[in-house]
C-alpha cells in the first residue's frame, strides 16, 4: 500500500517544504491549503496523482469535515498527520499595557494554533487508525516551553503553543495504547513570513530533520516534545 500523509498549512514556508520532501519520497500527499492557487500548483504538475491540494480552514469544523470527505475519496488510510498550520498575529510585539484585546487576536491565535490541530485530529482519526504508522506530528515551538520561557510579551502565541503541547501530551496518553505516537516538534527559527529574514534556518533544513523524525520507528514511552533534530525539550 502506498504511504499517505496529510499536512496542514501548506501554502508557503515550512508546510510547502514538507509537502515537497514527502513527495520526493514517493508519498501520496494531501495538502491542506488555506489560500486558493499559489505555490502548490507548480508541484501538482511535477507530481501528478500524488499531490492533492485540499481546501482547509482549521478553525472551521465544517471545512475540516469537508476536507475529510475529500481525502476519503482517494484513500482509506493515512499513515501520518502533520499539523503545521499556525499564526503569530501580534506584530509588532507589544507590552501588556499596549495590547488591544478587542481585536480578537488572542482568540484567533488559540483557535488556529491549539484548538485547530485538535479538531483536525478528531476528524481524521478514523483514517489514521487504519494507517500503518499512526503518527501525529504537531508543529509546536520552543515558545511553548514554560520552564525555559524568557519572553516578556507575545502572550497569545506562547500561550497557544503551550496549549498545543498539553494537547499533545493528553493525546499520547489517550492514543498510545492504540498504537499511536504523538509528537510536538519545535522546527527552529526559520526564514519564513513568521520567522523573518534574520532567522537561522531555511525551511528546508528544518524539513529534513522533521522528515527524519516522522520516519523514525517510535515507542510510546519515548520523548514527545523535541526540536527538529530530535533533541528533547523541557516542558
């Protein structure tokens, strides 16, 4: 059976890089995309029949259910789910005294970064149950670590990634006995729209590490929160 992966947030940056890497390894890739057209179109021509863009808004349960229906038209099982869709809406960074809570950036950030992945996992769980790998990989951040936090702002983003980490831990507790492995992976500081041009990594560098983690055989008791190189991180 040909291996299949679903990746969210694939319009650009890390998501687009992950799609390319899995295609190069002969996966069927279902690419959750928020924007119509864009960068995925060129890849569709390069990998006919193996790349299927799927319209997806991870904050909209109806959109997630429709994405599930579209994927089931092409496969009865998924080996992996990579929750990559994410936002950082508080730019420029402001201190608490200057935050505008009426603009809903807190709610939007939590919906996309924390609750969105959980909803996607819920809806796609039947396909993952039938997959051989049963791997769920959540793109988290060092910003979600409470023990190493040095920030004095960026409340919404950091809080959302801590929430995603907690969801990852609970999911591993719940799904581990059913053969699943659930990971929370910090991709590093990347030169993307979110990370900015001064960041350390090209997305492809992070992708290479994440791909290795995705392909590694995992035991339920092993670490679940780590960076893209597999180095364990503290909660």
